[in-house]
C-alpha cells in the first residue's frame, strides 16, 4: 500500500466513513486488518458504518466527511440524501466491481467514484484462462467419458486442438477481457476479439484480431464472454451465434447470464452434444430447477465463483487503500470512473 509520511499525515488527517448497511457481511472481509492499520495512520475514520439505518443519527459527524469506503451492498443514497448527510464528500473508494447500481447520484453531485474492478478482474481472468486451457485439451468431455469407457475418453481428445494454434474468441475487451488476453500471451493461440469499442490500433498492440460475433462463433474452438452488463447486451448471445459453434467448441460465461438466450444455448448443446458450455453465471441465478442446464451432460455449472472469493476479496480493499493514498498525495487516480465509462463498463 502507498505509504504516507508522518509529516504528510499530520497535515491531511481527512475525515472518512464506511458506507454499509448494518447487515453487510462483506465489508470486514474486504477491508482487512492490514488496510485498517494503514487507515489509522493516514485518515480519521468514523467507527460506525453508515447506512440508511443510522445516517440521521450521525448527521453532525458526517458533515465533515470527505472520503468514503464501501463494497458490495453499498447503500443507494439519492442526491438529496447525499446533500443532507454528506455535503462535503469528495470521493468514494468502492472495493468491488460494477458501480452501475449506485454511482450516478454520487457523480451528479461531483463526487469522484473509484472502483476496485481491476482487483476483481484478476481472479476472473485467472479462472477464465484456466477454463480455456482445459477446454482446448478436451478436458470436460474426456473426463465425463472416462468413467464410462476409457478408450472412448482417450479417442475423443483427438478432435480438440490443444493449446498450440487453437482459436480462442474473447467477447468484450474491457478490464477482464484485457487481463485474459494478457495471460493468454504465453500460449501460442490465435486470439479473436469482438468489441465494437476497441480501436484497430489497440487490437494490433495486444496481438489480437477483431471479429464480428457470427464469424467468431463460427471459427473459434473456445469462446469466452466478458461483455459489459448493459441493457444493450441483454439477450445479445442467441441462436444466430450458438448454432454456429463448431462441433467440439466450448462456450465459457463469466460475464452475465442475461446476455445469453438460455433456450437457444440449450438447443445448440442438445443438437450437438459434443459442444460444451461452462457457465459460472446464469439468468436467473441460480438456475431454475426445471432448466435443462441442470440435466445436460455437456453443461458445467459453477456458483458464480470466478470473481473475488475467500481471501481474494481483500485484494480489492488494498487497491482502494492505494488509490486513497494517491488521493491524499494529490496524485492521479488509476481507477476513477467517468460518465463516459458508465456507458460501456460492466
């Protein structure tokens, strides 16, 4: 974490608060002991967590608060409530990913919103790369067949490309998509990206080829979804795309379940049983009990574990403490959210 000298700290003990409702079970895990110790030496943090349940009780103490920290479950204050309770708030350090659900009232009041999406992107990228590597080896189908017939299991791997020259499609080159691409560089793969917002120059720099959705689904051995969670992407992946999947292709989704038309994916998997889907997210979540996703042998389901979990959540708190250190020093923030970013980010 960014260190502040004693002299600097003495001049800038700014007031800070944690924003959390009383039943928030995440905040103590995200902001661990190491981060708390850093805070003690650099800012003056109100001991009480502030939410709708007690903001009125602490109104006088909140008037001077300039800095706020939060994570999943942040209270959704309106602009009027922010004016009443936090008239001098200048910045919110959100130790989690998407800010879409709460950020606009803050930003409308000129409050800077900083997101820990880069920290949360790390485990998602790690998870995704591992799934891509396994998919290209035929892991899912081979492991399923092994218990039935070893020879069939061994034989089926012959249709998979392995991880030399395989074609991998990445849907969305935002923070997570970029980290996936960066980690795949050590493999000799052909990488294709669907991202209308990605300039050609940037694609060349990253060593990827831009592609349309139909072409990508038609040609790639493994396809991984990282599209931004926006109204425009709901139902974006449908029959037109899943029907084009190669007979041995794998579709991986760590993005959002609502971007997939479930019935179209199920139909494509049922019609060509050698296709595979690895789904860490679904819509609705969890999968409904009558969904064929629970019964198809070529579907692998995990309970939304790609993102930060266990000790990984503390990384987001560290990222936000580092950003706060930059803020206190007057340095540029690395993960500030802009109004333009809200139009395309997850």
